[in-house]
């Protein structure tokens, strides 16, 4: 299943972990990194380990590890109940290392946060077990000395690189970065629409209040599926190129897009 929403949960917060699966997200990202103080890292691993042994089955579970304590974190995170590992500060080297170390977990997501990793995105996306990319906008903005909080031409170029690298490597679409203001639903929705239009699918959430809007914006509706099926049906009846009910040309590329829409309906 391709998740629409990924809710971050601090790994050291047992109470939040217990409730996390009831919040409506398709996936959880248990955080060992930024959401956990240095003095709490060991506690986060212990708390997560206890929770994983009884974790519910109705939700995807990912763990974001620390780039400077990979082995200690993987000792807990490489668990049969964990669907994937998120690697922050992703590089070719640390992604290859994580890929070689995990035995139980089958998926890895690279969190791209530097100019060097943006330029290496195709190589990172091609590493064994990598299934989707993400971007860490704050770290990237800081490195590139980008002012303001809105989108910029430079940031847009970096985002486009992730979409292109993912497609070239044949992995899932990248997921959109978190929206910092969890009280601004209008801004959240408008940026979800923009990211979806730009080739992203799904989004990280920093607060449960964001989940419903993110799920709606990245859902495939009955109307979407009906149109996609009509495209496939029209092309199947043609000799190569067809026309839909609105007079728009349908070809093999149209069929590929339609098939992707129907595949995502499994959500």
C-alpha cells in the first residue's frame, strides 16, 4: 500500500505511541532523531522496542534513525513489525550501509537534506531497498542560504530533482515535506495540491490535526477511477490512439497514467 499520510511520533513518548494508530494516518514514523533530545536517545530506543512487540497491525510503521548512531538504532528498528527505515542526512554511503545491514525490514526512505545529496539523488534512489525519497527543506534551505519561508526557484529545482530521480530509478513518487503550521489547514491543502501536481504523493505530518486534510488531498476518488477506467477502455477498443468523451486524445502514455490512478485506489 502506498501511504498518503506519515505521522511523526517521538520515539521516547510512550503515551503518544500507544495512541498513534488511532489518529487516522496511513503510516507512522517513529522518530529517534530530531524529535528526541540527545539525553533521551537510549530511552527512545528502549521505549520503541517495548512498543514494537505489541504494535497494531493496521498501520505502516517506519523508524527514522540517527545518522551518527546507525548500528544502535538499527538494533531496535530492524524489527519484523517495522515496514521501513527513514535515513536522515542521506548520502550514497550511509544509504548503502543501511541497506546492507537490515535483515527484517524491506524498505528504506532517503531523507535528502544537502546539496550533495540532491545531486546524488538518482544514485541514492537506485540503491537496493530504497522505495521513496523525501526532502528536508529546513536543512537544505540553511545550506543554500535561502531566505524566507515560501518556495523559491532553487528549492523548486531541488524538489524536481527528487521527482526525476525517483522516476528514473523506477521507485515510488517522493513524499511531500511537512507543513510547519498545523493550524493553517488552507495552506496545508493548497500546498498538498501543488505537490501532487508536481509529482509527489503523500506527505509527512507533524500533528494529528493535519492527517485528515492530507489523506483527502492525496486520495483517489471514485470519479478519478471512473475516468481512468474509461481511458483504458477506450484505448483497448482502439488500434493505438483513441479519443475520450471530451475529445481529448488517448495514447499509451495516457493509459500509463490511468493505470497509476487505479493502482492508488487500493487505499
